[in-house]
C-alpha cells in the first residue's frame, strides 16, 4: 500500500491533509502510529465523518521515506 505514495498525487503533513479533506479532495489517508495523538486526532475524526479509509503506518520516519522526503511525516493524504 505504501507504493501508492510514490505514484499518486498527495499532500504531506497534517495541516495540508486536513485542508484537502475539508475540500473533499482526498481518497485515502496514511497516519503514523507514533505521531502525537493531539496532532492527528482531528484528522482521524474528519476521515470517519467522511467515510475515508485511514491506513496506519508504524513510524513517522517510515511514512516520510515512503513519500521520498527527507523528514518524518505524521500524515499523508492521497488526492482524488
């Protein structure tokens, strides 16, 4: 599933993912399990309310590498 992050259009970061979710541009969200819950809880709630699947990744480092960026990522949203 992480291979989609290299191929498809995405936004990286919780604030950008939230903006994309609120404007109905998202089809799937990845969240790192080790991200601070106060950072990603709102994102999870929005996904639940909009019936958007959330896929959990073990670490923020793993999620950042899957996106081919040099920093850790708490969340990533795949765009429609």
